[in-house]
């Protein structure tokens, strides 16, 4: 009987791991597509004839739509089931990416006017955001429903790492394939995403809702809660600075080095991949092995980000300087983001952890709503001013987080 139970447990664990890896593949595809968008949209907009600020508006409104529709998707996941909601989101993502590639193609070839291209891309990105906002929460729900409470942490960590992996693969894919055609990576990303859909359709199984009412229950954290309000400000400012840089780097590279779209995407992909690699190394190796204090992560992360932004200001004519800047920024944001998130977790009780997780998601989403439009607007005035403001935002985010830590 004991051997039978052990074999059953082993088979159940193996099946669960395969399911979770299938979800990881899908989320990696989403990460690839998102980072490719940051790589390609800048050079493409120059070919179309729309301004940096217009690109910022497209990204900001899409982020706002995702934020506002996440609650609706939470209810749909309960109604449709996590598997069906995940597959629906992935199908919409694959289709949306394909339509985005087609929209960029006709816009770059001037088959439509620049104004029409702006509205077309805005509609495509907003609809895609609305229809795919449930992918990540559906994947997290699937893991929660298919694991015991002891296994859940490992499963969630595996899912959380997927976007980071995609953020490395995406820029590398863009830098290699973009040399052939700077729009080709978008269509390749759509094809890869389709493979994720097919894999999910055959591997994932409908889950019984195994979460208890206590596990589902979330104690809501109010925005006015003095324990976490400074952290909301801190994480929002961090993502404002991060998304400002992320959205304007492609314009910066093309302007400074006067590159054509294909060569721009190749170089930009390398820079984004460098930042993502250093961020993943910092979070998955450095922090896990050394286990530094929150204060250490905050201050080292802050000065690493400041160093990275200063390299962008002072080393404008060399790619080596840009690679160093992206490396420092990857380390800096890789330290700051988990440190600020940990500060929020420490500020509340055990029963409020679910509520504070949703609170942090809203704060980071708010940063992504503000950052792209603010960054592209300031960049159109003066790129160096943008990087100085990013430095100021970094200082303010640390100062705001320290308010909570000092109280603790």
C-alpha cells in the first residue's frame, strides 16, 4: 500500500509539473511579445510618421485598459474555469499579435495615413489588452487549484519567472530576426504563441476548485491605509521610471546613432536582453544566495539605477556605455522592486497578504499607465532631462518606502 501511495504521489507530482511548465511556455510567449513591442514600436513609429508622444499614448491607454479589465477577468475565471480562461486569453493574444503585425505592416508601407495608423494601432493594442488581461491571473489560479498549500509557493514562483525568461528571449529574437525585416519578429512571436495555445489545449485539464473559502478570501487594503500608502507611492514611482526608460530606449538609440530600423532593432534587442539578464541574475541568484536585507537592496538598487541613468547621460556616443547602463539598471531594478514589495508584505498582517498582493499589482500597473506617456513627452523635449527625472523618481521611491521601514 505504501509503495502504491508513493507511486501515485510521484505520478501526480510529475503531471502537475508538466501542466505548470505548459503554463510557463505560454507566459514566456507573452513576455516575448511584450518586450518585442518595446523593441519594435519606436523604429516603426518613425517609419510611419507618428511622434514619440503618440506612441506613449498607445502604450499608456493599453495599460490602462488591462488594469481596468483585470477585475472582470477575475469573475470570468470563476465562471469559465482557469483552463478555459487561460486558453481564451492565449488565443486572443495570438490573434492580437498577428493583427498588430499586419497593422504595422500597412502603416509602415503608408497604405493608410499616419493619423489612421495611430488610431488603428491604438484600437488593436487596447482590444488585445482587454481580451488578454486574464492570462496571468488564470495561470496563477490554475496553479493554486492544482497544488497543495505546501507546493503552491514553488508553483507560483515558477509562473512568476516566466515573464522574465520571455523578456530575455524576446529582445534576442528581435535582434537576430530583425536584421531580415524589422516587422518579422512580431509575426514570429505570434507563431510561437500559437504553439503555446496548442500545447495548452492538449496538456491542461479542467481543475476542480480546490481552494477553500478562507484561501479565496482577501482582506482588501485601502489606498488610504497609512501602513502601505508610502509603499504604493514607492512602487508606482519605481515602475514610472522603469517604463519611462523602457519605452524611450528605442528612440534614443535610433536618434543618437542614426540607424535604420533593422539595425536599430538589432541593437535595441541586445540592450534590452542585457538589462533582463542582469535583472534575472540579481533576483534568482544574487538575492537567493546572499539573502541581503531590505535596506541593502533598497540602497544598492537605488545607486545602481542612478549609475545606469548617469551612464546614459554621459556616454552618449558608445554602445559599450549603453550596455553598461543597461547592466546597472537591470541590477538596480532587480533589487529595488522585490525590496519594495517585501516592505509592503512586512507592513501588514498574515491575513492581509492576499490583499496587499492585489494592492501591489495595482500600484505597478499605475506606474505603467503613467510612465510611457510621461517618458515619451519629456523625451521629445530633451532626452537628458528624461534621465535626470528618472534619477529623481528613483530617489523619491526609496524615500517613500523608507517612511514605512522607519516606522517598523
